């Protein structure tokens, strides 16, 4: 167990190191930092002196070490485009992205599991067929088209919900801004959350349905029925419980995907989050922001994967036995 | 043997299991026809498109925003699917856009396929540390969504390319980015199949008589692992088309001078609020039909090639 944890942590650290190397290479070798700092009249000697003072003539390893040291302290320099510290920019926009990701992730999980259980229990039902057909569309429609479709229906035709932005936000202590506390904020959240969560919802639903159908065929369900347990107990106490292990794993991994797909949703709905910031930085080749986002998103993914791996190990006893047996 | 005794190649193809399963599946036939029509229409766009939308001399700004099948009040021209904000015929922009979408999609999948097959064959055949390193990279990459990988590769590559060449290089960078984000699937499947095949007698026999390992891989093992590769390739094509459309929609894909379906949707979205729905709707429907048809073809192929489902 301990060896497994250590191996996974070393692996994660290695991934972060590689990502940091890419980010650093981007940072250091795209354009000349000196040219972007000084005017045209600066002499070559002055440029060289500045280069030495800033440590740009140091060996690669020293510079990379300094970059990592700064990154750990959250210092990624100043955005070329917005002329503000990168970390400040990201922290300002992080609440918007996290609130969106949280709401759509929760909605996807709740609706996905309930729809999956329903369609598995009523396989031939009219509603089940309908849900499955809709889920096929949900899987094959690209995220941005779903967003446009929702905007067209609910914002242009019906005019029920706002089509862009985050509505009014309330500043909380600690620099966090929330849209949950105002009605315009809650209304603005609905369409982006559906757009972002629909794909994950169909994924979870199909997974739950497939797992449920699999489990309902097993012997212990037959025995539970033979013991005369009620349908309710069999379905929810026995069947659902055993389907949830893979579902929780996948949902955990999908959390990262939600944050990644937020880039698209945020662009469609002009949501002031980190994803929109990143896209604008790619368009403008704003290297410090790109480097910081790269490191940040990799960190989020590595942490999520690590937790899911460890949870899986804790939840599924078979894994422990197999590994133990394979050892000798 | 004379030709009268052996059935012709065409007949053997028609008579094969795959063709039989295709004829039995209405969904596969419809998807195949839809995909073929769009691909052919895109390939022959210069011949069948009513106008060349990127030839400035054929444009008339007064034609702008002409609704579908209606006569423009000023110029008297009509367009089957309407005209966009610059007076370009929407049908023609779709045909030319689908050309670019399909070009990027096919190129990216072929790139991913070559890369993935090479990595998979080497990893599966050689084993050892080569295998360990390649599969570790694959594992790590697989834990990130491919659209994010493509976006990051695209962003990083853009950073390294001098600004003057960004426009001309964009399409190639896009192909490499989407291809690199998608090679893992091929590599894993090929590696697994190679590991199974390399233990079989025919490979051992080839090895014993001293056939060059590269020749064994390419002539003996590769043909036997191509089935699953084709399935992943088909589904990968749908994914690549959608990935390209997504990146172009986000404004980081192909340059505006070579608009793909994604770019057209991005332009169309700006006119959604003012009621010019046709600029958005028709490119979106084309993209959807194309992606769905290719996806369903992939699903059918997977079932048709799976002996357990026969």
C-alpha cells in the first residue's frame, strides 16, 4: 500500500516537472524578454548588463530552478496583454470557473445517476427510450453547438434567461466573488451549467445504466429476490450500491474534464472565468498567462487523478489482493 | 486460373461478410450515403459550388443577409441557403468550409494513426523499457481530455512560431495538435494486438527463418491488427472534425482567410440575435450530419468486425 502511494506520488511529481519544463521553455524562449522591457535606444552593452542582472545568462538548470521556485510561490510574472500579475488575474477569475464547474458537475451527477437507474429499471418504457435518444444527441453534439442551441431557444426565442455574463456578483471575504446570492447571478448560471454538464450527464447515465443492467443479472441479486426482499431494497440497497464504485471513479476523473471543457462554455457564454482568460491569451500569445494556466490545469488534473487512484485502491479490495498476489 | 472461374474483386467485396452486414443495416447505409455525399461535395466544391466565396470579384456587399430562397430587394439575386453578412453564398461557404474541415480531420487522423501504430508496434514487439516509457506517456496523456491537449499544443506551438508565419502555418499546427492529442488510442490497441500476435506460430516461423524485424512488423503483424485500428480511425475522424470545429469556433483554429465549418458557425453566432438564422443554422447542420454519420459508421464497423456479435 505504502509503496503504491509513493510510486503514484513520484509519478505525479514527474508529470508536474515535465509540464513545468514545457511552461518554462515557453516562458524563456518565446520572444526576447529584454526586447519587451527596454526601448529601442538602449545600447547593446546596457542590454547585456540587464540580461546579467536578471539572471538570463545563468545556466539553464539555474534558471529552471528559479522558475520552479517562483511558480511554487505563485509568481508567474506579468501578463503581456493586461499588464497585471498573472496570479492576480487567475485568482480573480477562478471563483467564476469553480462555481460553474461545481454546479454543472453536481447536476450531471444527480441527473445522470437518477436517469441511469430509471432507464435500467424500465428498459422498454416510453420515457426510457426517449431519454436514451436524447442522450445520443447529447453525446454527439459538440459542446459549443449545445450552448448556441440553448441561447437561441431560451435567450432569443423565449427570452427567459440571460445569454451571456455572470449577472450580479457579491464579493465575499477572502477575495471570492459569488453569483449564487443574487437572482440574476443564479439565472445566468443555468444555461452555461446545462451546456457544460450535459455531456458528463449522458456519460454518467450510460455508465450507471450499463452497470445496473450488469449487476441486476448477477446471482446475488437473484438470491436477494429469493429471500423475498422488496424491489426497493434490491434495487437501491444491493444493485445501486455496487454500481457506484466505477461511477464515482469516472465522475472524479470527469471533474477535470469539466474544468477543461469550461474553456468552450465560457467562450460561448462570455463567462468571466479562467478558461476565457486562457483562450484570449492563446489568441494574443500572452505567454505568462499560458504558462501559468498550463501549470495550474496540470496540477488540478494530477491531484484529481491521484485522489481517484488512491480512493479506488481503498474502495476496491480486489485490487489490493491482486497486487499482493502478483508480488510473489 | 482464368477470370471466368475466380469471381472478380468487386464481386468478392460485395459478397464479403462486411458488405453483407452493411447491406443488412439501414442505419449504416444512411450514414454511409450522408458521409459520402458530404465528402464528395466537399472534394468537388470548386466544380459544384454556385460561386467561389473567396474570390472578391464575385462578391456583392449589397447581397448581404439575403434570406434563403428569397430575392434580394436591391440586386435581385437569390441564394438557395441565403447569403451571409458579406454577401457570400452560404451554400458555397459550406462546401468550401467542409473541404477544410475534412482536410484537417483526415490529415490529423492519418497523422495520429501513423504515430500510434508505430509506437504501438514498437512497444508491443520490443517490450521492456521502450514499452514502459511509451505506455507511461500514453497513460498520462489519456488522463487529460484530448481537446485540452490539442488546445495546449496549439497554444505552445503558436508561441514558438514567429508572428509572420502564424497564419500560413496555422492549419498544419492544427493538424499536428489534433493528431498528437489522439495517437494514444491507436498505440494502446496496436500494442495489445501486437503482443498477442507476436506469440503466434507464423511470427515465430518468420523469426526463425531470419526475417528482418521491421518486415515482420509491417508485413506480418500489421495486417492482422488493422481491424480495430480502422474502427478507432473512423470514430477518431468524427472526433477530429469536431475538435477542429471547436478550436476554430474558439477562434484559435484555422485562420479567417480559410474558414472551416467551425469558423462559419462562429461567424453565424454573431447574427443569431438579429434574426439571420441561416448563416448559423446550415453550417451547424452540416457539421452535425457529418460528425454523426461518421460516428455511426464507426459504431457499425466496430460491431461488424467483432466476431462475438455475429
